[in-house]
């Protein structure tokens, strides 16, 4: 009987201590820098005295461009596409073989699934009938050039969306455009 009384007293004390504990605020804080941020949050309303409105960063000035980025001169309109038709590749013609090899690698990753490895419009998705209406590069009605190919990659065309964000830079898009022209040349032989 004495043991039952001792056990019940210990149980009541344990329940009392457990009921008073707050799980949201620990008793001890080991390494407080891991719990409380030291630096400013980027767009949090902290009045740090650096920028207006209490922000820790500001938006870029209107009209500026990112470092290493060159804006594309043609608009996403039918007129812009026709102007792009006359555009030539800015890549060095002495590095043509290297550019075609890199263009073939990128084409296999991003384009061949729809357009096919030969550019005949018989990619894996077309064969499985997941998408329809992918024309061949040798289609006379398309009359593609390296400039219109770049324009289509940059802005997209019909049901194909823009692939500009998939490539690391403009050079890679031009390499793929040159490789597409090689595929067109191979198909028309």
C-alpha cells in the first residue's frame, strides 16, 4: 500500500511538470544564432537606415539589363519574325564544327523529343501521339532560316513555348539554330 502512495505522488508530480512545460519556447537555447537570424531579410520591412521604406534591397533601375545579357532586337510579332529571317548567326564561322557538335548535343536534349533526331518531325512524343502537327524541317512552306529558328527558340511558335530559359546563354541558342539548318540541309539532299 505504501508503494502505491509513493507511485501516485511521483505520477502526479510528473504530470504537473509535464503540464507546465511550454513546447514552443525551450528552456535553454544552444547556439542562439541558429534560431535568430543575424542578417537582414531581403524585402522584410526592417528599418536599417540604408534604403527607403525600410527595405534591405531595392529593385533594379528601370531600363537596366543584367550583366552578360544582350537583349534580342526583334519583337514577338509576325513582323519581328520576318525581320529575323534576314538575321545571320553571330557565331564565328571558323568554329563551325565545334558549334555544330555542341548544337547537336543541345538539340538531342531539348528538341529531338518532338522534332525527331533527323528533324523530320517524328520525335518520340509525336510517335506516341502525345503531340501532333510537328512539321519536318524540309517542309517548303516553312521556309526556315537560322534567324527564324533563333526567333522560334527565343519566343516560341504556335504550340511550342519559348525555350530561351532552358539554354545557358544566347550562344547555345545560336548553336542549336545552326544545327537545325544542317538538319534541314541533310533532309533536302
